[in-house]
C-alpha cells in the first residue's frame, strides 16, 4: 500500500473508531434509537470508504502486476480473490 493510501486509511479508521466510542456512550446514556442508528450508518459509510480505498490500491498494484505477469495461475488466483470479496460482501 502506498504511503498516501495508508495515511488516508488510517485517518478514516481513527475517525470510525471515534464514532464507535461515541455510539457506545450513546447506548450507555439511552440515546434516542434513531440517533444511534444514524451514527452506526456513519460508521458503516466510513468503513465502506476504507474498503473502497484499499480495493482501489489493490487493483492498481497487486492485480495489475498479476495480470501483466507471465503466470496464468497467479492471474486466476488474484481474479478469484476479487470475485470472492464481492460474493462475501453481497451476502452481508
């Protein structure tokens, strides 16, 4: 992972962590359910963005290298990984 992507991912994860701690406080304080749900959705959106950043980096580095490489088994393995990630996320 390049340095800029790593820095961005870490910042977004730190933000999501802060939001999660806020959600814990809200639950402890019996906050209004819809307000808690909105915060959960904000964390989910932040994590989705992290996933997108990492996937973009992976496609531009690991996958590109495998596709340009001379090993057909490696190309298939990497493509299968990508497919499996989307199959798992569509079941969530």
